[in-house]
C-alpha cells in the first residue's frame, strides 16, 4: 500500500499537472511546523521559476484546483508560496484502517533485488572489540531495514582471517611447542607426536576451545609486540603467512583449526547481541580468485608493475588531493587488504549478483574503500549500475572523550562490554522494581533484552558518522531517550491491551478521530516516512527518533483521554485500536533496530 504522503503527493501532483506544471513539483511531506499544518508542499516556488510565473499565483492555482477534493480540511498558502495542507479526520481514519490491515504498516515494497551487507570484520585470533560492536549493531539494523523494504539481503561477516596476524599466531604456536619448557600459557595446543618436522596433517590437536581463546587473547599482544622488536621473529611470521596461504599442510591445518575455534567464539558474541549473518565468509575465501583477477587487470591495462609492486592507479583529474593507487601485491609478493576486498567484489558479483554492496566499517577506513571502489568501477568489476557504499561510522568514546577502554586501560572486549551492560540492567531493574516477582529465568530474559536495548539504542540514535560517548549509567536508565524507556512504554501498552482483552494484531474496522486522538493518529501515519529516511540514508537514527516521539506522543494521549474507562463503546474500541497500532508500530521500529520487546516487565 502507499503511505499517506505518497497518496497526497499523487493528489497534489495531479493538481500541478492540471495547471500545466511538472507533476514532480507536487511532492508532499510532513510539515516542519506541526503547529501550522499537518503536511506541506514546497513545489510552487520551483514550478513558478520554471514557468516564469509568480509563485503565489502558481500556489493559488493549485489550491483552487484542490478545493474540490474531499481529502483536505485546510488548504493555505504561506510566505512566498508554501502550500500548507490538513486532511479531514475521515480521510485520516480511512487511511489508518488500511495501514492497520497492512503487515508493512504502509511501507511500499521495493523490487526484491539482492543486497550484500558487510558489517562484521572481526579478526581471527584477535579479540573482538567495540569497533566491531558498532559495525555489527548498525549493519544488522540496516540488514533488517532493507529486508523490511523488500530486498533480498545477505549479511556477510567477512572475517579478517588471512593477514600477517595469522602468520604471527601460527609461527608462535610452532615455536612454543618446539620448546616444551617455554609453553606456560599454551594449554590448548599440544603436539600429538614428538617427530616435529615430519609432514603430517594432524600434527597438532586442540584440546579445548575456551583455553584456546584465552591463550590467544594473552598471546596475540605478546607476539605482535615481539614481531615489532625482533626482525627474526617478524621474518618467521611472514614466512608462516606465506606457508598458510600456500596451504602447506602443517601451517594450513593449524590455521584452519584456530579459525574454526575462533568462529565458535565469534558466533557466541554475535548471538548474545542478537546480530545475525547469512554468510560466514572471510578474506581467505577469495584467495584463489586473486591471481586470475590480477592477471586480468594487468592484461586490460588497469594494473601495472611499479617498483616491484603491482598497483592500480585510481586518481582522477579533478581530485583535490593526492590519491594513492590501490596496491594489489607488495614488493615482497604479499597481498593487501585492498586486494582481498577487490577480489571479494568479484566473488559477490559472480555468486549473488547484488544491486548494492554496503560496507558498514569505521569511517577511518574511508580512503581504503574509495580506492577499492574506484578500482572496481574503472575495471568494470563493479558495473556502473551497481551501488557500492561505504556506510562509515564514528568512534565510540569513553567519558574522557577517547576510544572506550577497560578500567585497566586496555581495549574493551565485546563480551566484557555486554557483561557490563547486563550487570547494569539487573541493577536498574532492581532499583525500579521491574520484573520483581518474575521467575529467575524470565527475569534474566528481561534483563538481557534491557541490556541489548540499552546498548543498541545508545549507538543507533546517533548520526552514523558522529562519535559518541558510551555512558552506561545514562543509557541504561528507564527515563529519557533510551532503549529501556522505549521497552517499558511498549510493554505498558501491551499490558493495557491485555487488560482489555484486545488482540494487538486485530485489524481496526472503524476509527473515530477526536482532538485528543489526532496527533497520535497523524504520527502513526508517518512511520513510512521515518522508515524511508532510514532506508535511503543508511541511517537508523531516523527510526530511533521516530520511536521516541511515538512513545512521548502516546504518553500524552494516554494521560489526556479515557481508554479503558471510556463509556462510549465505539470510541473505546477506536482508542484501543490506536493503542494496538501504536505498539505494533513501536515494536516494528524497535525490531528494525535489532531490539526485541518482552511480553511483560
Ligand atoms: N577486519 C577489518 C578490521 O578489523 C574490518 C573489515 C571490514 N570489511 C571489509 N570488507 N573490509 O579493521
């Protein structure tokens, strides 16, 4: 079905056309000043300019045409030629009855084209950190939004599993297991035979995954530091990287084991966050695509040798700044981050034929994506009609304005952060006496939902590019613009409907709009507009703003009129229908943010 602004745009567009003006100028949107009107159309000014006429006269002609239409209760011209519009309560009610019967709440479906979203990027063997948290939260929300719009969505985790960090880890394991006295932290990995050096595919065995993950978290920073200081170790790590990439069994199998175990840990983290992927692929998956891709790019003149390296020049004539080439092979023959990203576009185009590929990655990687996109476009790896977007995001900071750290000053691990959120959520619930008499299981379920709502909403409510301060105290509060506040409001409406025995999914057959109901009713019709703003700009914060406004408007509605105590049965049932539509809309908006609402709390 069409949203109310789409329907009004049709009507006003026809009026413009009838006045010999361009139909597009009849675009109607929600009014900026709700105190003056419900909707507005600003097209008369541009239309007048094109027709070399006076804008107020143009607006007057459109308004005169619309006067015969039963849709409007007010048509006014303001300022230089703004057209202010109100719809009749009957029109509003009829639209809402239709929207209540629509499972997409008035959002118009797009063509079911495929879209790939890349919002993981955790690195094997390294702990996941809060940068990965933002990618996951924003990307998973965008996936839900695009799926709701009607796209076929594919979320790809795109793990960092092929770089030198893997060579460091593998060479360190081998080094330590060679020297039994030197293995205090290696409990997980032991040689199964003593004849180290023989080629044997199952040379090592990993005994238990928790130990492995703990080992890695201790080991990675040590090895990484050691490789910086010690040339010999660095060379060893690079050698191991090449051996893994050439699939030499001892190295490759060890790499694979570590990768498999790491994935278990990653999946658990994403599961806790209620973040989901369709594809569990990594940089390593495109390894075999790289040589033919580079050959092809060389043959067609897009890639060339440069001082022993292989590069794709991507600068354009109108670049204001120096624009570095994309490096495909370094002088030592190693492939780069950009190489795997380019080859991944080759793979995605071949396997999924997407119309869009969206990368939800830290804003600081913008230059990298610009280089990759340019190379893909120049060479035709991504045809011109395929959208490539880097939906970058800012940094999550601590109270000191610096990237969020643990109290000890280290990088905050994702699972620790979630645990902190959970602990705080429990304390908040205790304070507010929420879920007080629930069973332990239900209480824990509510606490988990509160924690996730708090963390996700705090992140998503910001403009994507902006940095923000992660303030656990504020974002877990049940008051103000927070996830927990919205959950609480949604649950209150659910319990009100339960008291009235009213089914949330019930379709409304008649609505009565009085002064008290009108603002809430109008706001409910605006869900598709908030949705479109979020979809078109990859900006979930529009849905956050909308959900918060809806909760506040509902509070006003609730305190200004009778619902359960309303004696007029028709009005009571109309108001219950508004409540049901409110909670459905709220739950849908929150669901698109990846936040789920408990039945009660
Ligand atoms: N692994 C990278 C990192 O931790 C992020 C990968 C983002 N995705 C991509 N296609 N490059 O910084």
